């Protein structure tokens, strides 16, 4: 039905062009570029015609005598669909009048971002969308958040919902899906999602099935914190099997020395589930370091029960501090040691930013455990945690069900550089992926997996979310010491047919849209 609708749409648009007073005139013509359509097909040289917000022509414009109000000379450049990032934390930026252009994503070639991941999606999507519709630089799509719903119904306590409370939670999920969410997200590793039992999540996931939603999860354990990586993978697959929903692993990884090498076992479990008919996919960012907080990395979840006030009481309570200290020490070990934890943002003492926990410990003349507690007592900090093995990264990356994401967060270069980093490191340098496959994993695969219609591929009738970049110059500039440097090499970006970047420079256009499932 989708393809028929797109063909009809394209036919109508072309008919309008042909019958207009300026016969055969396009709004924009992208001419002579190397086109990679996103569908894992080989590149070809051609022209792309755009009218209003849609692609209405692909081929040889001269042969069809097509003219345009504006022509982009793409000779020597590569033309692809705009990338779709299935896991970001960009909502705060999009809601800011200073950052709503989302330029750090546009310069990576990303034209659509998903928000509400890790169980943090808003309950009232309409209310959030109303502000965003005043002007944003990229498209944005939502997940409804399990953690947000849990807080609204159960507060911050480690309790299971009774029948009435579970019904209330179901109603929130239903409302989210009816207002256009693409699925349900969970953060079962994080507070308060970590307090939920598997059965609770299954019951809520069943709600999204009639809406063709997807279950997207930061799984309960990517390492050896609680039930372990393998059991967490099995839990996620079980949620899909028993609910009937497709399941999607956020930023799939084997985190920490205890689980290095287990990517092969994870892949085997996924493939076995797929053979049983379970729809299973995942996304991945191309960095050895994850991004979280001192609290998220080192302090076990029970310490957070009851909210911020109770948390601060516990980390100052001499009666239970021996237990907390022992757990932090073990968590530092599984993360690869104090030297693997880099303070990246958020510390009140700005001199700490850019130093490892080991370096700060030496300066403070405290052991790493006491240093971590001191940072938490002073408001906490974000960390880049170097805890992944590249063999696992590559093993996951090669799978045809893995797409590209950023999980972009403050203080980590992934927010500004994930897509060009993957291109430079794993396409050009290591040749793990071909260019065509990289484009597919950054666009059409994401669109088809999550259900983003008329985006993610260069096809007649699709929305004109298109990037034009230089294969020689597309590269990341952000680093762990300077994580906010914009990437380069993207010469043109069109979002819904309007130029967001022209000749390598941002425009003032805010043509992004709020995308809604089944709209």
C-alpha cells in the first residue's frame, strides 16, 4: 500500500508540474551527483528533482527538458537520503530557541532524530509537539517512555503496580501511541525502570501492538551489574515473544571486561529468535566509550529508591556506606578501572572535566571510591566510560539488523560526530562496511524498522530529506577533549525540500517536522 501511495503521489505532483504555467519547472534540481538511494543498491549518477517537500523526479533532467528555480551542482559529490538517528537525547536542544536548529546533527547528515529513549519519553506528546512545531531544524519522532509513566503512576518507589495502577499505566501508553509515538521505550538499567519486573513490561508492550509500534530498550544489564548481559538479551527477546511486538536493542554492546567477547553469543540468541519469527533489531554507535554519569556507572540502583533526597541521605549514611563503597569498587573494576572513566561534563568543579577518575583521585589524595562519592555529594558529573572491545563493536556492526545511532549526550563526541566517525573509521579506514551499506544502515534500514514512512530512501514521492556530501571531506572533528566541534564535509542538507545547509554553511530555515506514527 505504501509503494502504491507513493507512486500516486509522485504521479500527481508530476502532473501538477506539467500543467503549470512554468511547464516542467522544479523547485530544486540536484544535478549530476553520485546517488546512493539508501536501499542497499549500487550507486548511479543522475539528477533529483524536488517540488515543494517531495522528490518528483529521478533520472536525466536534460533528457526530460526539466528546469528548476534552483540548481545544485552535485558533480563530484555523493547524494543520499538524510540519515535517521533512532536514539538521541536531542529534545532539550530542539526545545531551545538557541539550539533548535539541531546543527550538530545536520552537519552529520542527520535529518530525523528520535527522542524519548531510555524510558524517558514524554507522556503528553501533543503538548511537547506544540512548541516544536513553531520551528526546528530536523524532523523529530517520539517514543513514549516507560520510566516517565512509572514515575507518574508509582512515584520513585521500588514497588510493583497493582491491577488499577497497571491499567493506568496501560492508558498512558495507549495515549502516547494514539498521539503518534512510534513505540514504547524502556531504560531497565536506569531508575525507575530497574524496579520493574519483566511481566509489567510485557503487559505494557502489548498495548503498542495494535498500533504497529516497536519495543525499544536500554536493556536491564549490558554487563554484569545484575542479571548479566546474556540474561538481559533473553529478557528482551521474551518481551517481544510474549507481547507480539518487534523488539529493538538500544546501542547494543558488551560493556565491561566481564562480558568482552560475548557479542557472538548475543548474535546467536538474536538469530535464533528471528528464526522463530520474533522481529529483533538493534542500533549501535561507533565508539569504545559509552556515556553516562558517575551515578549511572558506579552507584547501584537501590541507592536511588525514594528520589534525590533519599539518595543523598544514603551516600552519607555511615551505617550503609560500607555496602555502597564495596559496590562502587566492584563497578569501577567492571568498567575497566578508574583510568577508564573520563569526567566529560556536569561537574561543579570545572577543573575535573577532561580528567579521569584516577587522575582526580591522585589530585584529591583519595582512593577512587571516595573520589566518586565526593563528586556525587557535590552534584555529580557525566563520564565517558571506556569499556568496550573493538572486536565486539565490529562483530555487531556487521550484522544486517544493526543500524547506526548516536545516543548523543553532553560531553561525549557522539552527539556531534557519530555518523562521520563510523564512516571514517569503519568504511574508509577499516573497510568493515561498504559505503552503500553504511548509507543503508543510516537511513532506509532505520526507516523500515521503526516505521518512518516516505523517508530514509531516495524514491519518487518520498519527502525530500536529502544530503549531498564529499566522500573525501566527510569527517568528525569532535573528540573527548573537545566534544562540541561540528563535523564537516556535508555540503547540502535538505529537510522537507528546504535547504538547511547550503555550500557547507547553515541557513536560517527551520523546516523540520514532528513526525507521527501512522500519520
